[in-house]
C-alpha cells in the first residue's frame, strides 16, 4: 500500500483531518488486513511525529515569552473547558479562599477544586513553568504553577502574572 502522498500532506492537515486519518489507520490495524499491516502503523508514526514536532515548537515559543504572555499563550493554545473556566473564575472572584470554600462556590459537595485546578495547570505546565515539589506528598504542587498558597491559612490566590495573562484573553474577575 503506497501512503507516501498521505504522509507528505500530514503537516498541512487540520486537526479534524488528522483525527480522522488516525481513526482510519487504527481501524485498518484492528481489521487485521494484511495489505495495511505495514502502511497503517507508518501513518500513526507520522501523525505522532508531527504532533511531537508541533508540541516542541509551542513549548519553545512559550518559553521565550514573559510570564503574563506565556499564560495567555498557554490558555490560547489549550483553551479551558467550561469547567476549567469556572475553576479559574471562582478563584479570581474569591481570592484568599480555601479549597473547601472554592468548591462550595462552585456548588460542589466535595473538596475537588484543587484536584481539578491542579490537573488543568499540569496539562499546561510545558507551556508555563515547572511546578514546585509538594511539601505534603511525593508529587508536584501543580496548583502552585498558577497560584500562591498560604500553608498556614490553607488559602489560594492567583499569581499576579497569571491574573494579567488571563485578563488579556478575557478571563477576568467578575466582581470587585
């Protein structure tokens, strides 16, 4: 199976086209069709290589920016989901709140704000900056990428450069 023309077009393909190509290649592999046994894995390798290359370009671009611009870039390249936007806004609107307070402001019964917020920050860490090691567990403190945390009061405040970067893309405090 000659796939050279397809491989050459991958860099110009849209995300939707790449997603469909990936699904097609995976389907061909799963079918066990011998004529796709070599070609389909090559397509997946080429898609993975292109994603890695583009990811490295994004990281290099982000790392060259001042911190506020880096935040804007990270959240433009990886737009927040509706839930993630709520996680951001609740802290912007309630600086100096605890995990429990932020979770309650979201209408949640559990204290999940920090887990979700930390996961959101971790996903964008390559475009931002490295998280500090946690002082409480054997992992990194991902919330600390975007916030300062008062260990004594157990409260969170968005870092000033993060507030500035988010504001530049329209994520601002809703109330004074």
